[in-house]
């Protein structure tokens, strides 16, 4: 791995360092419900403070589409960052305007400021290179160096991710270093047996990952909404469950390729079928080849893997030496359809091998279900970025830092 790291920036005492973090945390009525991404940004920020730098944190939150929207303000994230650092963190009410300029100019060595949501500015995500470059130059005026540490956005060609790295002396932060080390271990030197657990709603979101990892794994476990397309590809009827009919031939091809490679594809033997998509829906356990034989008939909707499947998945996970998991096993937001995800998370937590939770909904699920970050070897902060890396794609935000 070739990557410019913080050491390449030289002496940082007295310098002002822009740090691109990923503070895109979930909010409910303005309250942060999962601060995992903020916590993940702490090692780099603390190291820069200790080196005598002043730190200007930049990030996005949500998708405000280039407009100022109060519900997407980074103010709660800035407040939480200050609590975690144990120091006051200044907050600028804009990104490159008067408030940002005054806030940055007032910073002393060892102090931290957070600028308002990058995506309040349409240039951040513009499709036009010149517009992104111009915005990056305005950001660059606030710093002497740039540290990119928002792994969750390195697959995006955006001003604060790509162009800013060229506008200032730049390097990767410790979070990106850690994420890359984990992902390279998963793709280049996994200890075997190696099991990959995929869930979530759509097969289409995981096609590249399946194709790229099939030759590298020993077992592929399929849950979540995507399981019904796999079952349908085997000829089973899935009632009103989520089905991607346009992916059936692709899935059949993957199943055939797995058989050729000797990869065990573990599909659910039973599922939890609900009367409707609702937290209080009636539900029954059905064999995977008898989903339409519940009392709900063809109106039934599969919302979780069944208990027999969950036990089987747990056995494979606990016997593996390397496990990568991305995507919930069911609609974990509804308590009665969260058990499959809970069992899989518990199996990873108790496994003795190297266990990686692939960010996004998976990370949110394990925390919502009461698991701690250190129950796993690693929880990624970048669901989409992790998947694109595992697909073998080139990531603009990493290439801007010399990665190849």
C-alpha cells in the first residue's frame, strides 16, 4: 500500500490543519443517535492537537443538495466532538463565509473548530471540475496542510475529498490508514476459513462484491431482503417478499460459479414471514421452500431469517478465522424482526477470528442492538466505500493521497 501519511507533512506545530472527517451521524429531533463516526475521528484530531497544530474540521451531514437546511446542521456533531475531546470546539455558522473566516482566524495552537456542513455549498458535489476546484481553493485558504480522514466519502469525487488534496500538502489520517489495512487483509491475506455474510435489501447493491470476493472466500452467507432473489433463482416462490426479477440470471450465474470454485453458499432454510411490512405485523416461521404456505398466502412478506438459519449462520461464523459482514439479516428496526441480525452480531462478537462489520446499516444495527465497538475486530465507518473497495474499484479520495 502506497499512501501519504501524516508523517509526510513534517513539523505541524503552529500550523493550521484542515481535516476532512466523516461526521455524517444519524439524528433524531436534533439528537445524535449513534456517535460512532465522531469517535472514529478522535485519534487523528488528538494527534494533530498534540503536535501543536490548530485543527479545522470539515464534514458533510445528510443530503441538503446545496442548500442551507437547519436539520442538516453540523452543530450537534461539533458539540459532541467537544464533549469527547474534553475541550471546547468552536463552530462556524457557514463553511467559507464570514463566520468561518472569523472562527478560523481566532484559532490558537491545540484548538479545534468545526465548519458548517460542506454540502450546504453546491460546489462541493458539483459535476463540474472547475466549480469543485474553486470551492477547494476557498477551503484551502483556511489551512497550511490537509489531512483526509473521512473514509466514508473516499469513493466520492467531491471538492473536500479530491480537489482539496491537490490544493494543499495532503496526507491520510489514522482512520483511513486503519480502514485500508483491514480491507487489504480481507482481500489479499485473509486467514481461513473465510466467511462473508451479506444482507441488506438489494442484490444489485452487492453484485460487485459477490463477483470480486467469490474466488477469495470459503463460505458466502446470504440474508436480508436479497435472500429472496437467491431463493427465487433456485425455483422457490417467495410470496410478496422483496424480489429483483432482473437479477435472477445473474444470481444463478453466481451460484454456478460458487459451485465450480468450491465455495459454500449458505442460503436460509427458514424465514420469518409477516402479514405486512409493519412493526406490529403478525408473523410465522416458514421453510424457505414453503413461504407461500403460511396463513398469509401470497400476501406474506419475509422480514427476517428464521431461527434455524440464524443458528446455522452462527455456526459458520464461529468456525471461521476471518469474517466480513455487510447488511442486516432482516428489518432490525422492528424488534420482532431483529432476531436474525442479533444472532449474527452475537456470533461475530463471540468468534475468535478476525471479524469486520462493514459500516452503514450493519454498524447502526450492532450498536442499536446493544453491542460495543470493541466486541468486533473492526467496525468500518464507510459502508459504500468499503463495498467499492471490496469490488476492486479505484477510489478517487485515496488516489488523491497517492494510494495505488
